[in-house]
C-alpha cells in the first residue's frame, strides 16, 4: 500500500479546525485532524509534508512519526509542524485500523477498561470557534441552547453542577480567573477579584457538596506569585487539580508551584513530545499528565508519553476541547492506557455541532464514554462537510500514483 495524496478540508465558520485525509492506492483513506493555526498547518502539509509522504507505505507509522517530529523537518514544540505531524499520525492509525479491520484501541494494545469517566469542560457552543471570544461573563450574550456552560458557571455554578450530576457527570472544569489575567497581564490579582473568581467554587460546594469533583483551568496565564496566591484561595474548596497554573516553559518554576501550592498539578495540553514531558516528570512538577493528541505528535507520541507517565506513577487525562475526530482518537487512547483516569469532553459540543461533522458519535452515558466499535477511528467526515458548498479543499498528489 502506498500513499497517493494528501487532502485538507476546512469550513470557514470552523476555521480553527483542519481535517486531513490521506489517500492510498488501495482505496483506503485515513482521517486526521488538528486544531488552531489551521491555515498555516494546511500550507505546511501541502508544501513540506506531502512530498515526503507520497509514495511511502502508510503503515510505517513509527518511521513517519520520527521523520516529522525528530528530524530536520520537525520541531519539539506544539506549533505548526507538530500539529501537522499530529494530524498525519492520527490519519495513519486510522488507515492501520481500516487495513486490519480493527479499532485503534485494539491496535494500541486493547482495552484496559470497558468505559472511562469523563469530566465536562464548561465551555459553550461557540467557545474556541473562529472569531469566538474565549473569556465571557454572565451577561455577555444570550444562551444558544441548554448547555451554555461557560455562561452558567459565571451566573450560578451551583445550579450548573446540579445539572451535570443529573446527567451522571461527576466532574467539571471551570476557569473564572481568566478575565483578571487578561486585565493584569497575569502579574497580579487583587484580593477583591480573587474573591469574585472564587465564588463559583463556593456555589458548587454549597449546592452539591463533595458530589462534584472540580478542576480549575488557569490556561498558563499567571506568573508564579500570582498563581500561588490563587492556590491559597482555592485550597478550602479542594479542587481535583490546578491545570497549567503558569506558563509551561520552566519545569523548575512549575515544581516550585507543585511544592508550595498545596494543590495537585495537571500539565499540559501545550507540551509536545516525550522529551518535554520527561522534564516535567523528572522535576516532580506534574501530578496528572495531560496531553493533546492533535498537538503532542499524534497517537504514536501520545501512547509513548502515557507509558512514560505510567513509569513515573502518574495518571493521564487526555485533553480535548477541539473537534470530533481528535475527540474520537483521544477516546481510543484513553480506553487503552492503563493509567488513564479521565477523558475530557464538552457536552455543548458533542450534543450539537460535532454531530454535523462526523458519521458516528461515541456512546456517552451516565458520565462515562464507551469505546468505538468500527475499524480505525470508527467514524468518517459526514456528507455535510465533504459536500459543503463553502468547504476549502486542497489536494496534493503525484501524477504517477
């Protein structure tokens, strides 16, 4: 089997998402996805990656992964090159599954569990879409549906927690500190603002007590003293973890935070490749390892990072606040990794616009995700995407293949 073409697909209203289809001479097509910087990733895939891959055997997954993330064309960061490599890798695993008629989780080593617990990232329908605002408040705009959870955690986080529990979801993630980081540059938080940002945690505990695990997302927006000040305020509410409390550029500083904050540390969706995660683990800077399959190097690298974390006795919780293909790939990984404890999800996404984009959605019941049954990823892009009149489709092929 040989790779004959690379095809990228984008929709203008979802310009953060890039889909990649890798075509072969046997008629099989592998599907990949990555997120953010989609225009630049598409250009790089066609100009630099396609000439390297067309004509190669798509089942040489490890060799291609090494080529794209460790040689002269690769860079150990989560920028354009790494996102392109991640999309390629997901598509190659999808092809592997289709060629062998096996789901990806089986090819990774099989199921470690029959289902995995999910937590709800409390985003709304437009969060992370092209042109959407990431930081909104209770009065910013009207709800577009029942799951405008980012507005809800500003208005009444206790009621939001109760609504999640009614669906069997017993863990949630919120980020009420972000607006204050935007205002101050992340260098200072006033006591009055700290109290305002702590209100959702107080509402959750007052309404549902300890029935809900609460994660706090800090988006790497704070310096060390400010992050520690926030941690002191959070301690009474017993958050499950503090995610990306500072920028992930200094493992020593993160280790200081881990030692002094009194909170478990989760890191980091922004980190790529085993080498960077190894530094965090060696320094004792992370209690929970979070990776993003579309940013860290793909499923191949994610599996290796997860196994390395297991050697350090650290659990893994794959990140997902992206698109439905990465969501599916992450579920396959989380079902396989023995040390996976959560798979992130966004109910505003999987209950609405995800369903327009792919042919199959995962089974989600009682706060748990269940494995896909089909070969490869177990889903395809829907006709809505492939036949959309505004779709931006680019294809690079070689005439002799």
